[in-house]
């Protein structure tokens, strides 16, 4: 099965991530630099995500962040911590691979 043809729905509380689809061409054209020619924040994870957006059929859906306790379980903060940890690990592995490949 070719996963490139399978839609993937990603739910996020990040408006920044949801808006990447509209901004990705501008970011690529600017080489992921701000108007002041400084690298955008989190540029490696953003580059990686945009790369996957170009390969796969990703669709992002915005969900409400850090909802107040309404009696139901809310794992938002725990998920935030876990995903940040995993993203840092993945970005580190990508950077190491690039370094080894181009050295």
C-alpha cells in the first residue's frame, strides 16, 4: 500500500501548525528566514513537517487547547510534553543523519 495516497488527519491545538499549509511556500521561498534574515523559531521541525506535507496527504484540524476541567479527562498537557520530547529526539536524529551524510 502506498501511504502517499492515504489521507492522514492530524489533530493539534497549534494554530501555527494549522496555518503552515497557507504559509509553506512563503517559508520555503524565504529559506525559513524572517524578514530580518534570522532563522524562524523551531525551523528544523517546521522544515521536517513541511517536507512531510509535500510527500503525504496531511490534513490538520485545530482542537481547543488546555480546556478547563469539566469532569472529563484532559490529557492535553501530558500530550504536549510527550510530543515535544519526541520531536526534539526526532529532530536531533535528523540533524545527526544530515551531519553524517554530508561530512
